[in-house]
């Protein structure tokens, strides 16, 4: 770093460190510890997810899996069930893989070197740096989403941060501003500033310790930076989810290990044509398809209320169809299939919209039973 740049960097770091100690966050459940496991877990959960959403999941996760050995010893289904609802399920699969790798290759202890950390499943450059800083006191630069926003605005850097050239420049700036001392307070300060002051909409510039030399503020460009991703149309996909019921149980099918909801249990699906393409996929036709696919005898089928679910790159329109069986045959013994009691849906490794659907059916089933003066099956 050149002399003037080094001086500017020291001033910025000093302001940020002072601000963090007075105004930053100090009571998050993964702070005030050197436990690399808990820091790693929080950093992975915070990828693409806000703190307020993460906290209850984090607390539940560490209660169930208190250390890397417990996580490595667990079955993937249990990990996915504990993660269920937090989204981006590849993170949960990578957590499980990473825990087993730390146990097998590193004797159950996370390495302190950022490069070795970044080689583990699900840990990229910025996450590795955060773990190294907070767990091991190493000097390393981070560049998560909040930090990108702070640096883009402060430097007046235009161009979408996902573009390689812009990302490289952001890494250069992050490395250049990194102080020699108090790296933990500085790093936490960057995170806190992006999360609480330099927010996406309506940033509190008057409360920002870096406002005096922020180029975006000087140029009236705060609302324009970071440059948003170029707009593109979000495609819509349609599918039918088949709720195959026998009494108070529902048939589940495990999804492929990669892709949307990878590795989770979900309802069997069938393709639907675009609206206006005819009625060949009415509930009765879907029931016949299910019967042929699984060797079942379906007595009736009816459409349930449709719903939508938004993913990052597309929207999914779902038409649930309830099918009741005469007999299940040997389908429960088939690989990748399982029966689940509706009352157990809340604790199962299911995608959030599927869990919501089944929990609603369970409530209606209970109401129907109670309305007849009877008691739930198995009570």
C-alpha cells in the first residue's frame, strides 16, 4: 500500500473500530467466543440470510448439535430437518460434509489458516476469512454482501459486484483497508455497519463513521450503489404435488441430492402444462398417473388450493392434489419412498411450503376427528 493510501486506510479503520466498540453489535449468540465450530456455523447460516432470521435456527442447531463431532455423527436427514425453513439447503448438506471432513482430515479441529479453511466444503474465501479472524485472531479480509455494499458506496465503485472485474477491485480495496491491529473489531465493524447503518434502502448516512469521505454520499449516488444486477425476467415453473394419503399418513419421495430442495423429503411431483393448455392433467388424470407409478389403488382425487413459492431464479406455481388410497401395497418398502404421519410433518426434513401444506392438512384432520367426537388414530 502506498503512503497516502496507507494513511487513509488507517484513518478509516480507526473510525470503524471506535464506532464498533460504541455502536456495534456485541450480544449476538455466536459472539464473545473463540469456538471455531460456532463461528463457522453462524457464518454459513448468515450467507444469504439476515441475522434476525438466523438467530432462532442457530440456537436450535447448536442445542441439537453442540460440536463438530455431534454434527458429523448425525444422519443427513436429521441435519436437514433441523435446518428446514432456513432455505438454500446446499448449505446444510455442505455443513454435514464439512463436519465429517474436519473430523476425518483435521482431527476434529478447524484449521486456522484461511486457505485451508476455504478448501473445506461450503466455505468460500470470505467465510474462511471471517472464521480465521474471529476464531483464531488472524489478519484476513472479508467481502460478504453487507461489506460489498459499504465498500462500493465508500469508494463510489460502479458496476455490479457479481462481475469479475468489480469483485476483484472490491477484494483489492478490502485488502488495502485491512488494519495491522484490532482486526476483529474492524471486521465486526464492517459487518455491523452494513447490517445496521449502510443498509440497502434508506441508509442512515448521518450515523455512519465513514460518511465524511464516502464518495456515494458526496456524489448523491447512495441509492444507485451498489449497481444492481441487470434485470432479467424470472421464469415461472408449474408442477403438481401429489398428496397420497392412507388414513393419517402421507407418502413422501426423497428428492435428488442436488438441485432444488436437494436431499429433502417432499411430495411426489408431476408436470403441469401452462395455463390454457387443456385439461388433460386434471386431478383424476394425476391420480391415475400416481397409481401407475407406485402401483397403488386410488379411490378419489381432488385439487387443493394452489400456492406459489419464490426461489432466487424462478417462481414455482404448485397445484396440490389429494389422493386417497384403498391400499398401499408394498410401496413403503421401495427405496426413496417413506410414509409420514401428518402430525410429524413439523419435525421432518421437508421444504418449508410442503411442511406448511401438510401441517394445514393435519390441523384439518384433527378438527374433523374432534368434530365427530372421536379421537385421533393411535391416541
